[in-house]
């Protein structure tokens, strides 16, 4: 995916999870994301449902991932946070905000985490949900997404869409 994004001159926002960053080679990929100009955001340390955590545990999840990313890259994940599983409620929003983050939810996803996904279905979801200002969830571990990405970028651009980071999208 990083090679495709670089070749197509696209910058995006990566929501990072500590459990993924502890995998072999992940820290090198994180360094490459930074070198390529991508934006980093928080997706928690252990990818637990924040609705089931105490306020203190939520703060610890956010802080642990932030600390890890800053130690590896020197760059903060603030201000954006995406809750694991999209699971959030008013209390989660409040605690996340109290810890310096803006909670982000997606417009649509490409369903690349389901078992029966194919490159074609990922492409179709990515194109089918496209609209101005959309926030799309894609997962870096899905080979089908990596395979579909060049065609997704080309098709979205052909339809007149500009692909940007969250900061660019949400800028006043």
C-alpha cells in the first residue's frame, strides 16, 4: 500500500494500534509512513472496546499508543482518534476529548476485514460509497485492499475526487 500511495502521490491518515506496531517490521513501516508524508492518528494500544473500559483505562490506551508512536517517530498522533470497532458513546467521546483527541468516525468502509472479501468487492465498495468529504476505512493488513488500491485511486481521480488527509479534509 505504501508503494502505491507513493507512486500515485497520495497522502492519507493512518490510524495506528499498538498491537499492530508490536509486530515484526511494523516500526519500519511506520517510519516509512512518516517519510512519505502521511498523517498519524490514534486507534488505541490494544484495540479494545472503549465502552467497556473505565475512564482511566481509556486514558491509558490513548497514552500508551501516543508514547509508542512518539518514541518511534517523534510525531504525535493528536488530534485524531478512531475508536476500535467504531464503538463509542457520550462517555467515550468525553474522555477521548479530555485526553486531547477528536473522535473520528467513517462515512463508509470497504469491508476488507470480512472473510469472503475479494479485490473486486473492495474496489466496488470503495467506489460505490464515494462522495464529497467522505472518510473511508481501509485496513493495511488486507491484501485485497492493497491489490485494489491502484484502481481505486485512479477511478476516484477520474471521477474528480481529490484524496487528502483528515487534516486537509477538516481544515477550515
